[in-house]
């Protein structure tokens, strides 16, 4: 058992020595690259986070710019709608004015035509009255008139004139 213990202690000592040497070599050669890799990875993660924060800030700025642009465009659209509404109202007023002007021209033309027709009627009436007067004068010359004959003659002339008017009106 002594020998087993000595052999075990020797093996343990050599195993421990090999392990310590291995750890020292590993620390000397392996830890530094591992630490550098970890540091590089950590730096890359920091850089990626900073880049992501920058992108997020730029996105916020772009969003704010887009919102401002949208508001500006909404204001322009509202202004254009208002302008179109004003133009429509102006066109409506112009059309109403034009319609009133045309209606006034039609009214003036109708008044002229009525006046011309009235004038023609007056001329025609004068001609008729002159004709009646000539008829009355012819009869008066052919007969001597007393008051009753004179009244009869006038009534006859008026009825003759009224009969002509009804013929013309029909």
C-alpha cells in the first residue's frame, strides 16, 4: 500500500505539474487571444449599439421631418381648397351677374318691342279714327245733321270702329 501511495503521489505530482504547465501555457498563449476576442466582440457589440442608437435618432429625425412635411402639405391642400372655393364663388357671382345682364337686356328689348307695338297701335288707331272722321264727314256733308242724328252718327262710327278692332284682335 505504501508503494501504491507513493506511486499515486508521484502520479498526482506529475499530473498536477503537467496541469500547471498546461494552464501556464494556456494562460500565456490562449487567454490573451481569448480575452482579445472577447474584448473585440464587446467592442463590436458597443459599436453596433451605438450605430443602432444613431439609426434610431436619425429615424426619429426623419419621422419628425416627414410629419412636418405632411402638416405643410395639409396646409397647402387646405389653402388650395380654399382658393378653389373662392374661385368657384367668384365664377358663380360672375355667372349670376352675366345672367342678370342678359335678363336686363331681354327686358329692355321686350320694352322696346312693346313700345314699338304700342306706337304701331297708336298709328293704326289714328288711321282708324281718321277713317271714321272721314266717314262721319261724308255722311254729314250728304245730310244736314241735327243733335240726334249727330249722336247717332257718332255711335255708329264707334260701333264700326269696335267691330274692326274685334276683327283685328281675333
